[in-house]
C-alpha cells in the first residue's frame, strides 16, 4: 500500500493526506452522536502528543531542509528563513486577533452567533495547516524529506483536528441543534484543508526558488499553533507533567522516523 502511495503524483498524495486530516475533523464531530462530553485526560494526552509531533516536524521536516535548499539556491539563508517563519506566525496572529474581535461582539449577547463565529475562526485556522501538508509532499520532488515524514506530519495535524471537530459539534448540540446538524456544521471547518493542501503542493513544485520561504512559512505557522493553542490546552489538565511527557513522546517519534 505504501509503495503504491509513493508512486503517486505529489498532488494526489497531498489530496489523500489532507482528506485524512479532514476525516479526523469528521470523526471528532461525530462524537456528538456518542457522547455529551469527551474524557479530558484522553483528549489532552492526544493533543500533547500531536504538539510534540508537530514541533519535531518543524525542525526536521521543514526548517532543516529549508536551510539546505536555501544554501543550494545561493540565497541569504538567515534572512529567508527568518522572513518565512515570522510571516507564518503573523498570519495566524492576525487571524486569531480578527476572530477574537468578532467573537467578543457576541460573547454575552447570543451564544449561537458566537458558536458560528468560532466555526469561522477554526475554518480560517485550518487553511495554513492544509498548506503545510501540501508543502511537505510537494517538496519531496526536490529530494528533501520523505513520504514517511510527510505522512507523520499529516498525522500530527490530523490528530489536532480531532478535538477541533468535537469542540464545535458538542457546543452546537448543547445549544439545541439536532445531532445531524451539529455534526454537519462541526465537520465542515476541515473541508478547506484539501484545497489549501493542493495549492501548497502546486506552488512549491512549480516555483523552486520559493521553496525555502514556503517551508519556513509553514514552520512559523505550526510553531504558532503549537505554542498558542495545542500545548496550552493540553497543560490545562491537572496532570501537567504527564501531558508534557506525551509531548516529548510525540517529538521523539517524529524525530526517529525522520532520522531513520
């Protein structure tokens, strides 16, 4: 199965991988059919591990190849990498600020409107994550990275999508929406990832010179997501030290896969 996947065009690989990340959003939203609440310890442990996987991928699968590629292209490496990382972080910073500003308008007025604005926020948030997956697969055509590490990166993002789906569908159910409608609205936020993924893959495959800045742009976006959202959320658990160990486990798993 893996050999068959390796022989596919990177565009199709990206489409399959981002469809899987979208599937995890769907699965998270589907919890509305099973539970009113989800075990917090389980969710925090999964989030912590996903954070570790993504942090490891930032260096081993994105920044490290970007350094080598930038040098080969004769670019001013430190500047290109710094620019890419800060642009990736700034994109998500302003996305979050924009979302918070809109959400604040409805915070104490209409909880249903607030939930729909949260849906909008998470949907926008998923666009850079789709780009990251596309960049990971598109860059393989230049000999950087591997199918295995790109798949692990996709898995880290997919795991992170799981609680996002339930974070939308379960509150909608509490607001009185039917289970079917809560599920539909919860999962739709992940639909943008395959589209963004294909765009990212096409860009990096067609324009070789932008590869270093695109890789580090994805790295900056991922660092922001992990530091601002994933790790803080997992650390709200009473067993903070244990959650930190799950983060380390995720980091090590991704590191081993890349080195091997």
